[in-house]
C-alpha cells in the first residue's frame, strides 16, 4: 500500500507541465546524442550541468536522467546502421545489428532495440520502485575482492562470447587489458607505458578505440573491395517492423536480457555493461530454433537481449545512487554532482527527507521510457533513409563525424591520429579473423580489475588468499574456473567449433 501511495506522489510530481517538458527535453537530447558517434551521455551531462543551476532540483534531475537513458536508446542506432558503438554497452549490439542492416533488415533491428529497451526500462523502473531498499543489501556484500572475481568471470564470459578461435579471443582480451594499463598509475601517480608521449599519460580513451577498431576498420575493409563487392547497405530494406517470427524469437530474449540487466545493474562498476555482454553470451548458449539465423550473421536475439539488458541496468543503476549515495558509473557520479549543486545529500536519507524528489524521479522514468518509444519508432523510417546514401558519400561523413566526436572529448588533435592508427589495427583484426568485442571488454574492465585487486590486497595487507576466503568471491572464481573447464572439454570444444562453422 505504501508503494502505491509513494508512486501516486511521484506521478503527481512528474506530471506537472514543467517536469514533463524537462523529461521530454532530456529524452530528445539523449536520443540525438546517442545517435551522434563519439558524444556520449557523460560528456553531454557534464556540459549541461551548469545549465541546471537555475532549475528546480526535481526538474534538473529528471532532465539529466532523461539524457542518460535516452542516450542508451540512441546508441543502438549508430551501432546497427554504421557499425559504430557510441557507448560501451552498444559493443555487442554491433555484432548482429549491423549484419541485419546489411541484409536490408535495419528496420526490424531498430524496432527490436527500441521495443526491448522500452519493456526493460519499464521493468527496471518497477524494480527500482519496489526493491530499492532490499536490493541494497546485495550491493553491501560486494567488496573489492568480489568485484575483482566478478570481472574475471566477465572476461572468461567474453571468451565464450567470441566466435572462432579461443586462442584469438584470449589474445584480444589480453591486448585489451594491456591497453587499459596505459596512463598514470592511480596509487603512485607515475606515468606508465606512455612512451614519453604527454597525451598518453591520461590513458587511451574508449571512444578512440571503439571508433577506430569498429568504424574506421570497417571503412578501410570496404574501401579495399571493388564497388560491386561491397556488401554494406546494398540490400533493399524489406520492412520497418519485426514480423511474427521475429517476435517469437525476440520475446524470450528480451525477458532474459531484462532479468540479467535488472540484477547486474545495481552493482557499482559497470553493471549495465556487464549485463549487455552477459545477455549476449546467454543467447549464444541458448539453442537455435530450426531455420533461425546463426549469431554473428544477423540474429534478432543478438540485438534484443543486450539492448534490453543495458536499459534495465541503466534504470537499476539508480538504486545504489539513491539508496546508498554510491555512484555506480560516471553518469551517476555526475548525478551526485547535480544533487550536491542543489544541496541534496545523496544516500538513504533522500527517500525520507525528500520523498517528492525520490518518487518524482522514479515516476518520470516511466514517462521518459514512453516518450522514448513514441519518439523513436516513428523515426525508424528516417534512420533507414541513411541506407540509401551512396557509400562514396557515406564513408567520408562517418570519418568526419568520428573525427569531430573524438576531438570534442579532449580538444586534442592527437586523438584523431590515434583513431586513424586504431582503424588500421581494426582492419588487421578483420583480416586475421579476430573479433574486437573481447578487446573492448578487456580494455574497459582492465583498469577496474586492477583497482579492485589492489584495494583488496591493501585491505588484506598483501594476503592473496582474500580472493578465496571470502565466500562470494570464492563462488565467482569457482564459476569462472568451471566455465574454463567446460569450454576446454574436447566434446564441448568440438560442438563450439561446429556452432561457429558459418562464422
């Protein structure tokens, strides 16, 4: 009964004209930003934060939240249409979404991403409303050792996720981990692996690697082919919405992705990102139905599941922020900044001392998700028009937008050169048949793994046994070892190779 009363209070706050307007502005800005490669929600919220000084606290947070989950929606558009994951959580959407676009099925891919995101967003918001307090207990049990073990499990999951050779997948993860080490040591403040290049002391940016390896690499590969041999966007677009068979395949995938995203989103340190990778891994392990397209060749489940997972995770990542005052990712850290600007102390007291803000923000997420689906589904036709642009005009535009996006993050010309180098490396990966997705996961999780491992060892005074004496950490490491053994078994290995024959 309390939940219903609280939600009624929240909807009363969210349905005021001023808050509806700011929710709409946030969703629209988020979608447009998600579509532009290279400019993510972190950069946008950071730029717009000063503009929220003059706004009422509830309106400011509603608009910033709209930008966040709007960008999660929009990020799938460039991933599907032009093979560019603008956001780290869109990395796995690229694998099957882009293949669907090449086959003329960009419409169903975009619709699957939009509908899956809408459903997952609504469920994530419901979980946030109903289970915020109990779910914080789970997050409390995770210390540095548990996070390190969880990330080990995530990386081993990436090996399973990768098609083709296990050795290549492991090599890509190791390369990603090594690239993540470039920059300044957090503990000592000493530059490492920067080769005396000042620009590398801050590390290599995710956007630089994602755009270079995925975007530029694909462009170089296509330019290397004769015009008649290019497969990109040559197929006629056959329909804008999924058919009955698509819905039959999508619905279970959306449900699985939503469940994973809702559970992992509450974990600080990139839970929504882990959820997207985990959802894709689960789908690859789920048996294909007769006549279903293989993964990596344009399977709609490969779009619906990770998109549902990352949007459910985006909603539930508000739980540690609103209940513990712990920001689980960079966007939530900026939300803490916005709350501090308005003299609101993030943490458990928000629910009791400022219920109109807490429940108003939660109610606005439902309204925001509805706005996003109303905004995005009619725009599918417009995004599809991109496919009719001749490739000789399209690729310079992609290169230009990527260059602008990369330059705008640090205002540094060096980043543009770095993207070009990464593009050549991406082209070499394509020629070697090595998937770049594990590299990106290794790159993203590497610094987080190192930080948590060092923190765990610092707390245990250098005792490595802390990783196995803590029950939750031991269970996660045991699951990782079990996964390695299962994948290495001759019978499983043979089946895995057989499953990836078409790849």
